[in-house]
């Protein structure tokens, strides 16, 4: 239940707090960028290939994989993104929601789409414990039991008595979805195919504790300071706007009824004026009764310490998110060595998350695609289905993304 609430707050901050947006998009741009590209790295010695044969096989495989990965109709079950766009979507969803779920589907092949493999990314909210598997609703009670086999279900992830993930329970609707059918249905999807052992579900997650089966938002530890910083920024903006108003107050002995100022609409019926009602605005003129006066407290805005305060908070937020504050704010005012140290430190985290994304998303999909390509005869890989060592030798791969920038390339 608390994880569900945390997701909503993290998504709100991503949409409304610039620093939260920067934290997510900085990771997206540096970890994935325009996409992690396949670089085939087979074990040619185990396969008994010469260097030239291995190089040719790798080039042919990369070209064939690009046929699937570069076409959004060929790889995305919704037809919205190619494989590299799916990587960006998976990373952002993972960081915001705590984990990202990809469902492996099979579509009919056509002359231009020779592969049936499709990936359907779904929101983390749709993986939930079925209502009938626990007490109350799935939003309040996330742990339940599978009545058919006695397995425990942790927030939609079913595990056996040994703690191994065996299935995922996916709801047909989103929580509180407007216009959704009154009845929510759950589908139990096996984590791995029974006959081939290939994954049915791709679960991108960063586990922080033992026996953890669902992820926590990347922004979880900094939700409170980011929210307070957003409120503080809004109050400073409002104070600056009010300070910019130029308002005149006229004291007169004459009747205020006869003054022509601020006549907004002559056709509108006049409303009785409250003697204590005065307005402030750009170029506003208020007529005051005899003996009345206005005294201002002269607020000191803009606040001279605003920048220092924001930078102090950003340093703490950046430390928790493993993004130095100057990179988080895109504001490089430090020395060359300090800025370079900040970039080096940030790239440790970027490379780590890139490897996680490769292990949890890219390599499993590559294995499923390769199995289909070999089975259809589009790639020649003798022994691929017979020997696990040969199988692994063919699947060697690197996933290359944007390189680390240099402050001074020379």
C-alpha cells in the first residue's frame, strides 16, 4: 500500500518539480541516450570459428537483429516505440515506479515482419495481488496466497516455497482507472516458459534488501525535500509577482462613488462596495475614503539566500541519488578538477544502471530473439539448442550506449 502511494508522489514530483525531472532525465540521457546498441561478442574458441568467421557471424547477426529492433511494429506490442525507445521507456518507468514489467508476446509473422516476438511494457501498478488471494482489496493488502498451489504472492509476484519467482499476476485495469469495466480480471503469467525456459516476463528492478520482490521508486528517499523545495520555490515566485505589482492609493475628500477608475464593465450591474475591499495588481488604482491610509511591511524579495538554499538542498538530494548537484542543476561553476570529479562520480552510477538494464531487459530479449531466429533458420548456429555451453557462447553480447563526455577532449 505504501509503495502504491510512493509511486503517485514520485510521479507528481517528476511532473511538477524541476529537480526531480532533472534526476530522471539525466539518468535517461546518460544511461540509455539514443539506445543501447548490440555488439555481438561470441566465444569463437568454444565455437571453433576462425577470427574471420566469427567476425562475419557477428556482423550478420547484428544486421539481422537490427531488422527487428529498428522497426517499432516489429518489436513493440503496442507499435509505439522501437527497441531503443522501449529501453528509454523501461528506464524511466523503472526509476519512477520502482520497477518496470515487460510482457513477452507472440504475433503472427508477415512478409515484412518475419519475427513473432513482441514486448509489451506495462505500468508497475498493474502487477498486483488478486483481490481473492488476500483479505480486502489488493491496494490495501498486497500479500496473499495462491489457493491452487499454496504459493505466496507479494504484490503480484508469486514465489514458491523456496522463494523462487514462478509467476506474475497482472490486472486488466489500472487502480482507480476512469471508464474501466466494473470487474477487474487478473491474468497469471508464468515467469518462464515451461518447455524452453525462456522468460515470459522481463522484470527490471533494483533490489535493496533480501527477499524483496518489488522495487521502490528512485526518488523515494528525497520525496520530502523535493516537495518542500517545490513549495518554497512557488512561494518565492508568488512573492516576486506580488512585489512587481504597481498599485496606487488615492485619498480624497470627494465621494468615492464618482471616481472613474477601474470601471471594468459598464454594462454589468454594480455591486455594493465593501468599504474594506481594495485590490492589488499591475497599474491598479484604488480610491480610499477620507482618513484611510495603507502601510506596507516592505517584504524583502527576491530572497537573496534563495540560490544558496536551493544549492544546499540539491547537494543533499544529489548525494542520495548519486548525481552531483552541478550535474543535477546543469550548472557548472566549479573548477575544472571539481567538475571532472563530479562527472566521474556520476558515471559510476550511470554505468552500473546501464549494466542492470542490459542484464534485466536487453540480454533476455536478445536470447528470446536469437532462439526464434535460429529456429526459423534466419541465423545459422549449430548446437544452439543442444549444448548449454554452445548456447551461451553464441549469446555473448555487449550493449553500448553514449560514451562519457570530456570537459577538455584535447
